[in-house]
C-alpha cells in the first residue's frame, strides 16, 4: 500500500486528525490528463483533500464532490471521493502554464484566481448537503480551512502539497487535516496552535521520508495520539462502456439520430479519466431503438 491515509484522535477525543501520502494517485491523474505542473499541483491538492474528507463519511455508498470555480486561467477543478479511498478528478484547463509565484512556488492561487469552493455530500438523503464558501487564497488548503470554520463550524488546520520533479513527474504529494471537536479545552487549543506554528511544509516532511503516522506523531504525539484507521488511496474511475451508452441514450432520440445521419462512428471521452469509448453507427442505431 504505497498511497494511503490514516484517521486518528488525540487529547481524549478533543482532536481528530487525518494524514495522507498520495504521490502515485496524483501521478496517475497527471498522466491521465496530461496536466501542466501548476495544474498537477492544484488537482493533486484537491484529490488529497477529497480522499481525507471522503474517509470521514459513514455510508459505503456516500459520495463527496469538491468543486472549485475561479476566474483564473485554470478555470476550475472537480474531484469526487468515496469512503474507501477512491478519488478521481480533473482540471477544467489542464495545460495552463504560469510563472512561479513570489515565493518561487507553483502558483496554484494565481491559476484559480477569485472564485467559489463547493462541497457536496451525497449521503443517501433526498437532497445532498451543499456547502459553499469563497476562495480566500486559491491555495486550496486555506480555502478548506475557511470552509470548515464557516460552513461546518469546525476549527481546522489543513495542509496540502504537491512537489514536482523537473521532468514533470510527481516527487511528493500528501496532506493532513487536524480538527478541534466541540468541547475542546482552551489548553488543548493553545498547545495545538503553538505546535502547528512550528511545523514544516507537508512536502518538506514527506520529502524527508516522514510517513502519515510520523507526521501526526510529530504534531500530536504528546496529546495522546490514537490511530483508528488506515486505508489505501488510489485514483479510480468507475466509468464503463455500458454507463457511457446509458448517458448517450439519455440525451434523446433527436441527437442520436443526428449522429447516425452523420454516418460516422463517434468517440466519447470520460472527463474524469480520459478513457475513450467508440460507438459504431450500427450501435447508435441500436441505442436509438432503446431510446424509444
């Protein structure tokens, strides 16, 4: 299990925490979408966040969707995750190129610009839960920290990072999420704030060989850390030819007839994984019958 995440508690249940290492997951996403370095960093951060947030959902059929829309050149990001560590996603403009920011880092904030973060939790109710906040920096970790504080009233510290090699492969990726639960004491809050103020960046920790367990141990070890779960993380798309066929049938007879009239096979790409599905004219005619 190369990519994985853990869930833990500390301070007698006053703190809950998640940490993940996701290099292979982000590399798979990069290869699927041929993303530029800054798009890889942006998508990788949101995939990592999605994995950890999905782990916090209860039902095995629950689904989390994270959507960012901004006025920057990348346009936006979309990620979905389930409670089993399966994540998928894409950048609206995966080839965007930008110079480094003033810190010499990949300019994820500049790529996203001003916009909105939406968190959708489909937990089997009639309507999914939808929370929205503005992007406070576009750097994603800060935006999710702001989301938790304002939409869920959960004080949180979120760290996300993707470190790229010069050949545009992913060197490190991962993150952590630490949250104060209701009833947390002032002493626990003060100690946690002090500890977080001295922490290195998540990619520095991962590049030094730290595991998710060691990262949380460094942060919360003297709070009485208890690791509860360990789950693999992977980029996984559940698209299939039958599902794509159903989607084509759903667009209606008129549009299918126009495809048939063109007299050429069609090719449909999955937005999430870029896998391509071909349908012959004869197959389209069969689908037209099903759309009656």
